[in-house]
């Protein structure tokens, strides 16, 4: 479990010079969550989170495996286009 009210960032995907998607794991009220959130960078400031994104509760590690499997299916579909 992640320390209560802490966030562990696993990666970032840049969508341009001033926008990125951050993938992280957090804990709140003794529950773990996977977060995919878009951040933007105002001029001369650090990146800030936006409302764009989602938080998925992951009570069991299998839920993360399920999410990965779904994303892999989406990738395979896109590769066929």
C-alpha cells in the first residue's frame, strides 16, 4: 500500500511542450488508486494538474493486471488501423 495521502509517479507522457499525462499510484482512506491525469504548464511556472483524467480504485493487484490487458487490446486494435 502507498503511504496515506501520498502519490508515487510511475511515468509521464509528453503531449507537447506544455502538456503531459502523469501515471501514478496514490492512497486515500486506506484504498489504493491508479491515476492518469493531464497536467499543463503555465508560462514560467511548474506543471499543474487539470480536471482531465481519471482515478481508478484498485483494491486488488488483479485490477491493475486487468487494466493493463485492456490497454494492450486497445494498442493491438490501433496497430491494425
